[in-house]
């Protein structure tokens, strides 16, 4: 699903990622941990091709950063679901339209779009709130809308950047249970977080960014 080979990234002549190698299998759940500023978001941006490495290669879901043309990036991103910490919902559109927006770009027929959106909202427990506006929802509910939008096109890979970062413990637990359910159905999930308590409560493979390098760690030994 993912293969990074000898990746290096720098900003303003400061090295953020140094000789990073990483592989992730289809259907796997992996945590990407590390302190704020360690480069977690930069690594995720590499994976959805919003950032190019200074050196090395990025291969995700069959797309190779060294070979594929930029015009193919939007088509590649349809294979991914992306969940952001700050939601990035469209404030002038209701819940249904926010989720449907991800389907419209694929030129899907209206009946099929409606079916997909209803299914995705039911998956996250928000089918009854499809006509509400984002600002009428709690933070946890808004994040569930984001997840519905991310899974509406049945992605092979879900990238989650601090999805519980702005939520209280109860809402965070709901989001984690939802991500685990999505993973158990076969979608690979890579979740960036600095919440080690959540990682210990919902164990999975853990990789850590530290001093620009990516290391596999076992939190049971810490």
C-alpha cells in the first residue's frame, strides 16, 4: 500500500525528514507518533502528493512520485481518504452536501451519489443529521462528517492527521472505535497522533518520527 524509500525533506535549509524508509501493507493499521513539529504532517503530505521529497521515492496505492505525471494526482487522490484535525468542512453547505462533494468530482450519477452518501453517514451514525449545517454539530460530530466524506468513495487507504486532537476524551474514543471499524472492513489506516494514551488503549503497529528519522517502536517497553 505504501513504500517510502530514502526520503529526505527540508524547509528553509532545515532537514525535517532524513533518509526515511517505510512500508505499510494493504489493510494494516499503523500509528505515526512523535512530538509537535516532528514532521508527521509533512510525511502525510508526501503520501497524498501535496509535497515532493528533496530525494527518494514515494509509492502509494500504485502511484509512484518519480514516474507519474502531476495531472494524474487528482485521480490518484480518489483512492485515498483524508481526515484533518481542523475538519475543513464547507460551512455554507449542510452535512449531506459536505460528504457528497467528494463524490461529485468523480462524475458519479445522482442516484449512486445519494446511495453512497447515505451509506457513509449511516456508517458514522449521522444519517439523521444530514440536513444540518456544520456549525450546528459538536466537534465529535463534525469529525464524523469528515470521516464520512473520507470513506464515501471506498478508499483503499485512510490518512488521518491528528483526528482526535481537538476532541474531548469521550469524542476521541468514538472516533477511534470508528477508525477501527473502518480498518476491520479492509481499509488501511495510517493515523498521525501525539496521544500516547489512545495508542496504548487501541494497540496497533507504531512508528515514531524523531530527529527526522522514522523508527519502529513498542510502547509496551516504555
